């Protein structure tokens, strides 16, 4: 244990041992951690106390380096209102050298007022580079925070000798943070700044090339300037969170996970700018990105639904398309981040071994309905290959394929049958605005199963007895019989699965809603029942009806109320209204369902105009002669 009353826990060594160890080279001294040794009778000078301060600062820097440099909190960068203005959020971080940088308040600064790092060094007497005009800056710059210090607050200094004179010296050393611009050490290209953005990202994330930025500054964003006007601002390219430089796959040659996540964030920001620059039209990835992260969002309109070709990835990359429950997307992206980035500048032979899966996130409650629509002759087919655009198709052919098609050198796209419900569902998925891609491992996956999945929810005989009794108790037997009579064999089985579902079966109101929705459908097949199931299993659906059922003395479960709910095609309005209703309003809604306007006289006009009341009035009206 450390004895805090005995001072340092380091083992002292005798003077003769020090001399012997120095001679043998076994003693390694660190001059940055020298400190004065105090004893009674020693004359103290200013240099001794300064050495004491430097010792403590050096120790703090070493401890900060152990966690790695990066932003601890805040320090987000955004464009200001003016074209040459940036806004920096307050926060703090640690430089790679272990020095603390802090902004105690939000900062709004003009680029012309920010010095270059070399100019700042010259002002501190560290270099003598000339200062160029700040109004003509053009190129890539790293916006960084540099810890600095200066002296201030003069005080009187007493003479150190009898004949000395009193002087005035600054009495305080003030630590501060300076905002600086560091020129990016790229290839000094003079082409468009947008093209240099993609190359800089590839150099950082793929090549992991040293940036040339000093360890004494904390990078928070990269900025492209055109005559001191911001062309683009990209924070994820150089910003790293505290501790991000710690490797998580030691010895495997792959960058730290935080670096790969930063590439994904940088790609998302760059993609948004590219979509805006192209005004929403499609473009190939190579037009803006020399390298892609192993996972990321797809720009809209990249899949042609007429023939299911894609023009985003190069023709050599094997691309497949598949829907996925949206809650599983983060897990697939997380898994893909363990793979290397997709370098689009490598030769075609290397790209030929790269495969990508484009994902269409589908809400979980719609998954079964979506999968059922994509079945091909009863066989699950939830993956579809995306061919490259016709102009690039020849480059994607394998040698054997070229030999086999010597007589048919031209590629003719096969148009999808727009009248096929399966093709319509594929087209709907391809048109979703939030498609993602993930890089796939080069493994032999098997997605075929011997047999088919069969849902199992208990004893079929017992479930059927319970269902028949519940249909009779709710007074909905006639509607149920009509539904079964209009159902196909698979549709009838799916109706039973829906009505015996725990969420539907335990709620009489939701049970009535399910039968009502089915009774208003046309031919009741498996797809239509799954569509109803998706509607009932959506997030938040049924919460209002459950609230009405939980009211003390509520009569929502009566035959009359359940029949009104089943006849109401706008039951969602009642469900939504009941979610936020107080108890008095909720009891008024119950009265409306029962048709008892006397129970809620204040709501009589609303009750008469409610969808449930209109449905009852229509049902009770005498037939037209």
C-alpha cells in the first residue's frame, strides 16, 4: 500500500549506485522530470519554483497521453452566418502531446482573424516565416486548437542585491487556447477542392498517411478555402474523440475501430454535400469517393427499378439487394466495420473479389408481410442480384461468360414485369430513401434451407376452441364466418394465427379491430392478412384502446361496443384520441362507442359526429326502397 505520509513511493538509490548504473547504461534519466530538492537553509530562486511547475506540467502531460489525444466534450464546428465565418462550440480536449485545450464559451470567429500555425510560431519567436495575406487563402486547412501561454498582470519586483533597482515584471503566467489553421500536406493539387476532399479522406482512412499536423495541436475540422471563403467543412475527417487512437485489433494491420467509425461519419457528411451538388440526381461512387467505408447509406435513385440495375458501385463489384428488419441494421453495420474500406482506386482484378449487400430497412411489424410478397412460387427469395448499368456490363463479365456469349456481345437489360406483385414489392423496396450498403466477407454463405419455417404457438386444438369461444363471446361470429368463407387455405390459417396472437387475443377491442379490418378486405389470402397484421403490430397501435379497457367500470368489452369498433373503418382516430385523453374524456369516448350520448352530455355533438356513431347510424337506417 502507498503511505501518503512518507512521500514518494519510488525506491531511492545511493550515490555510488547511481555512478555505477550510469557507467553501465542501466540508468535512464529523464531531464523533463527533474525537480528541486528542498531542505532547510537552502536559498530559493525563481528558477527553482519554475522547475517545480514544469515538473508537475510534464507529469500531467504524460498521464494525458496515456488516454490518447482527442475531444473530450463539445468543440463542434459549424459554418457561421457569413461566408468566411465559423462557429465553434465550447468544450475541451487533449492534444496528442498531452496538453489541455479548452474553450469556456461558444466562439464565433472570422477566418481572416485566424493565424496560420507558422505565423503563430513566428509571433512566439519559434520561426521566421513571412506572413502571407490572409484574404487570399486557398486550399485545404486543418482547423485546430493550440495550447499557448503568456505573461500578464505586472507587479513590482524587489532588487536582489543592495545596489539593485526595483523593476516591474509580469506576475502571472496565463494559459490559453489559440484557434489556428494548419495547411494540409496533400499532393498540392490545383484541381477542384471537391476532388481533393475525396483524396484527403482516402489518405487518412485507407492509407493512414501521417497528416503532418503537429502533436501540439488538437484538430477539430478540415476546411477547404477559396480566397478565404469556405468551400466545404468536414469535421469527422480529422476530429477524433478522446481515446480514439487506441487500437482494438492489435497486430492485424487494421486501423482502430474509432478511425473506421470516423470514416463512416465523414462519408455521410460528404454524401449529403454530393447529393446537394448533383441536385438529387444519381452519380457513380467514383465521381466523388476514391474510397468507401465498409458500410454506409446509399444515395437515392441508384437502383433502376425497370431492370434492377445499379450505377453507384463499379461494374466489377458483385452487388446484391435484400430487405432486412430495421432493428437488425445496426448489428450488420457494426459487423461490417470490422472489414477494410472499399478502395475504388485499386485495379479491377482486386475489385472483382469485393461483394456488397444493399439493404432496405423494413419496420419489424411489416417484415412478415414483405417477405410473403417476395416469395417466388412459394420459395423464400429475399435476395436479388443487382446488375451494373448496361454501359459498364461488359467489364463485369467473367472470362467464361464472355466466351459463352461471343455471338451476343451486347447486353440487353431484362425489364421487370411491372404487373407482377413480387416485382412491385421489389420496386417499392428499391425506392426507399434510407437504403444502406455493407461489405460482405468472402465466405461461402448458404441461405437455402431444407424445408419451410412453420410458426408454432401451442396446441392447435386448444387454440381453436379458445378462438371459437372468443368469437361467440364478442358477438362477432357472423363477421368471422364471412371472413373464413372468403379466405384461401393459407389465408384462413394466417387469420387463425393473427386472432390467436397474444397481443390481439388478450384485448377484446383489438380482436374486434382485427375482424373488422379483415371483413373490409377483398379476397383474403396470406398477403392481405399479413398486411392487416403489420398494421395492428405497428408501434403504439392499440395503446388507446387498451387505456379504454383499463378504465374502472369500462364497458368497452360489451357486444355492442365491440361491434361498433369492428364496423368503424376509422378506428385509428379513436385509438389515437384515447392515448392522450384524461379520464373524463376517455369515459366520453367509451360512451360514444356504446351510443350512449346521455352518459356524456358535453360530448353529445362530438359523439353524434364520431366515426363509430356514423357507422351505427348507417347500420340502423332502414333500407332504401
